[in-house]
């Protein structure tokens, strides 16, 4: 068949051909550059001549969330944001979601920013108390990367309030890191209490009077075929490419770093007692693990009866353990470090401390000489208000080697 002359094409087809021509040229150039390179760079070795591209993983997560936000149903008259720190947030929602009649932003920790759009109403309160929003007023409630910052009573309060303020059939959208993955990665954030798993989030949402309509993932961090944990920050030689990890995550939230849930308000009342009981159980089980997410600066990791220990060699200097970078409420606390020194040839000088925030503010500190055998050391400290970035640290100063249990024991004092 003879090719149709460009002049006889419709205006739309001519425009399409005009726009595609540069793309065809770019693809041709790309094919020339790739000619002779192995088809599978992971199996065939590293490509030479082109340096690896640095990946800003935080920007990638943000862009994936932006894509999901763009796909939400439009024509929302009242959009409620549970957590909205900064002017940038409202600009982001406007750019990705589109026009909104009234945008109600509920924020407790960040000050009201200047220059808010005319359609924004700033509400200074916690998302567990959205009393400034009327019953059945909202078309959509969005809790973006906010749930993991809440304490158990606040999680329950948020769900109850979301059920109250949404219209029948209104949309609830929540996204949050997946504890099944953050645990495997030993990943921590200084303001996170405990993250929820996908199944836990679904259960809590259903107990709150919602029908789940979509569950998605962002950034695959566990190989579903092998169960192998994938690195949070990708690198050369990874078994699954960046593109594959992004695509596979969409339909595999259980193995992804972030879960994204969409749900519609049904006619059922919130099962308040069941909700509170379930959330209390989740927190009781997850909080001890949250305390274990310390990081090693020097030494090596060893397992003893399944428990991780940080082992310093003779002469090591620096932070043997530090973390877990977590929030704590006001109160009095006692932290216990467990140490084990097998050799008695020379002393092991150690500094133990408790700090908060960044840069670090010291709450308690002691210098000790570790003796042979297993021993425990305790530090007590007090917080007058909710604080973030709490760390329990063990520093070595170049003496004899010893081991420190990577997870400390934290007690609340009367």
C-alpha cells in the first residue's frame, strides 16, 4: 500500500506526526548508543563508559504519590487534608489533584504559612479532633504520610473523625510506610511512632465504616518470588531494576515500602471499641520492635540466639550503636544497655548516652569501663514534652573489643 502523503493527512494526524518525529530521532540515537551493550546489564556485567545515574529516592516516592493523587476522582467541593505542613503542600495538591472548591487543612505542629490560596481554610488542631469541620461536610479526606506520626489514640480519633465528616460515599485516602518493610530495612524516621502493615490498615479502615476500593503500593522493597529484601536506595547490580520495582509495586503493596488505600464511607457506624482494641494490640506488638532500629557506626553485626549484637573489635573508635531515632511523650524513662566482654586482656572504655533532636541535645550520659562477662547499665531521663529523634548511643574509644546488644530496653517510670 502506498504511503499517504503528509499534505493529505488530517490536521490532527499532521500534528501527531510533527510531534513524534523528534521522538523517533531520539530513539534512533539511543539505539546507536546501546548497540553492542549486553541485553541484560545485570547478568552481562556493568556497562562501561556511562556513569550510573544517582537516584533521589525521596523524590521518586513523592512523584509516585503525585501520580496516584492525579488519578483520584475529581470535582471535589470540600477536600480535607489531615496533616499539611507548609504552603508547598497546598500547591502540590492543587497541581496534582486539580481545582478544589474549599481545601480544609488540619495541622497541629507546623505554623500557618503565609500566602495560602483563597480556597484554603487553615485549621490548627490534631487530625483526631477535626471539630471545626461539620458532620458529612467533606467529599474527600486525604491523610498523606501522616498516620505513622500518630499515637494509638490519635489513630482511632482520626478514623472516627474521618467517618463523621465525610458525606455518605465520600472518599478516604491514606498512604503510609509499610511496617513489614521498614522492619526488614531497619529504617527509621525521628517522628514516626509505629507504621501499620497493609492488612492492619485495611482492618482498621473497615472497622471505621469504610469499604475498601483500592489498595496500591509504592516502591517494591521485597522480591515477591524469593522473599529477598531489596535495598531502599537502588544501586548497580540490583536483581530487579528501578523501573520494574516501580511497576511491580502498584499491585503488590504488601512487598512495597508505601501502601496507598482508597475507601468509601458506607452506612455502618464506627465500631469504636473494636477499633480501639485492635489499634492498642497493634501498638503493643509493634512498639518493642520500634525500639530495635538502631544503626551501627563501627564494628560488625552478629546474631546470638536470634538477637542482633553489635561487636566492636580491639581498637575500634566511634559510635557502636546509635538510634532508633524515635518520638517519646513527656514522662520519666529508664533505658538499659546490655554489654558482653569476653576478653580480660585490657579495659574497654565506653560512653553511653541518651540524646534527642538534631543537632543532638544530651539527656543523660555516663562513662564506664566494661568488665569481663555480661553486664547491664542504666540511664534515667525525663521529658517535659513530646520530643522527637530520641537516640540511645554507645561509643567506643579504642580499647578492648566487646559486644553491645543492638536493641535497648526502655521502661516508663511512674
